[in-house]
């Protein structure tokens, strides 16, 4: 069963004088529990595609289904609810809030979810799963890059999403830290059956995933 299904996706950005086609006729089905890599040169549309999967952007045309739901039929509030309950995001630049300590950073997605239970307990459990239970009250400025990315992954999984979308999750890390983060992502995929879609430039990391989709100039070329 496909947990993400894209059919004939086009994305066009327009100004008064210029029209730019960022994605052209992209169709892609991703099975539940799959670990998929998206590769291609800078500017080829990888992150745009990931943002459409993550309901952070909308397609100009085509159909997007997430967990069996056609998102074009949803109101903004319903899109936000689906995004919050089903999707977790990991970014290259971590996007931690510098004024919040680590456990409070991880709790942020739960603020927007009703019935989340004890948010602090859930955040603590997520940090334990990424090996940072001893850093609960540290600030982001007190962490290494690898630790900051682990916090970002804890934040992504705290709401128990079925899908994790990772945009260059090792792009700001050295090779040793990159190996650690990839090991953690593989563990989440293998042991918890989470679907992971990762944008990467790293061929070695991509080869370790279930499938690679190649893009060039807004098109699939694999």
C-alpha cells in the first residue's frame, strides 16, 4: 500500500514577467515502511517535491495523496491536522529554537496536538530514543551539530508520525556524525516501520536506502 502517492505533479512559480516550472509531471508512489532517497543536482526540484509531500507547499496541478487522503479536498485546518499527526520533518539546519532548552524544543509539535497526553513525558521518551536523555535541560548552543540533529529527529518523532521527511539531514555534519544520524534513521525505519523520504547529495548514504529516485531539471530521470 502506498502511504504517499503523487500523480502528474507540476509546480510552477509565476511573477509578472517570469514563469518557472520547478516540477514537471512527477508521479511517484512510496510504500509504507519504505526508506526512499531523492537525489539530483542543486535546483532540480528535490526540496520542492519534499515540501509538497510534507504539505508545506501545494502543487500547481496533479494529485497528492497522503495516507490515503486526497489533500486537495482538505481545508487549511484539515491540512494542518494531517501534517501534524502523520508527518515529521528533519531539516539540514536543525531549526531548533535557541531560547528553548532541548526538551522544550522537542515538545513544540505537541503544543498543536490535542490529546497528546503528558507532553513532557513524550518528549523525554523521544530524547531517550535518540540517546540524549542526559541533555534535557541544555540549550541548543551547548550542543554539537550531531547532537542538535538528534534533537531535531526527536522532535520529528515525538508525535509518532508514520512518515519522516528529511531534507539533507547530514548536510551540515562531518562524516562521523553523518554515519551516526544515518544509523538512527535506519533504526527508526527498520525497528519502528516508519516511512522515510530523504533528500541527499550523498551517494553512499542513498545507496543504503531501499530505493533512489533521481531528478534533473524538475523531472524524474530514473
